């Protein structure tokens, strides 16, 4: 998968305001300050695509970015080469939000994940520096209960030693194996070193290719 172009398209407060084009959508979500915007920029090879901030909780809408937008009047014959949407979802678990605001974000997120037909795959971002967090494990359990296709993306791999990195990933997978007979796909990434970029893009390309065979 080669990203030739990446453009911001629209921000939506509700699922029914999202784009109507039937392109596959790959959504990214995680706890606040997990490095989501930096990861999106790294994948798109554009440091200014998604707005980054030192203050967590800045993403408050559903943000759509169109990848490999087709020229006017032209559409590649192979689905794997066709445009797709990269979707930036608000982070969850930001303690400084009011209960009302938090409930609103939870409704927005669950509505998109469960009702958006174009949502092809959800990438759940996990900060690899930390022990498994209850809020993440509960979210993963909720995804499983609702049959949501997802993959795990461990972020900030450059912030820990190689030994600790491997140990933390192994610990997380061991924790998940208590609830899951088959573990979801996972990727280890760093926005600073670009680790995991090719693996993630290759996986998205493979999923796009599989859609053309359905």
C-alpha cells in the first residue's frame, strides 16, 4: 500500500453527518494522549494532516481524511488501489471532561462504530509503555461482544528499551488471552522512528484487496 495523497475532508458531530461515499473506512481510536494524531501523520507521511497537541482530549469530532483521492472522472479498476477514508475518532477516558460531555463522546463513538456501514476496521491504539489498563481491556471486551473487527496498535515503541518493549507486548497479549481464544492482529509502532508504518499500510492494503473478492 502506497499513500500518494492524503487530505482532510470533514469533521462530523454525528454519524449521519459523515461522508456518504461508499469507500472503506479505517478508524483510529485510543485513550487520550496515546499518540493518535502523530501516528496518523506518520502513516500519511504528512506531519500537518492531523492536529497534534500536548494537551489530551483535543479531538472532539469524527474527522475524515481521504487517502489516494481519485482524479475527477477517473477510478482505479482494482479496489485495493481505490480511495479510502482514514478516520480519527475522539479519545476516550479523558478525566477532565464533564460527565455530560463524556457521555456525549461515548454515544458518538459507539454510534459510529456500531452503525457506520462503511467502517471496515477499527485500530485500537495502546501506549506500550504502560501496564494493561482496565479501561482499554473493557473497551476491547465491548468490541468483542459487538463483533467489531479491530486490530491493536501499540504506540510509542521508541520510548522504552527493546527488552521492556517485548515484555510489555507479551504481558498485554497474555492478559487478552484470558478472554480471547484467538487474539486480534497487532502492530508495534513509533511515530518518531516510523516503525510499523509499512506493516500497517500493508495490512490495510490486504483488507482492501479482500473486499474486492467478497
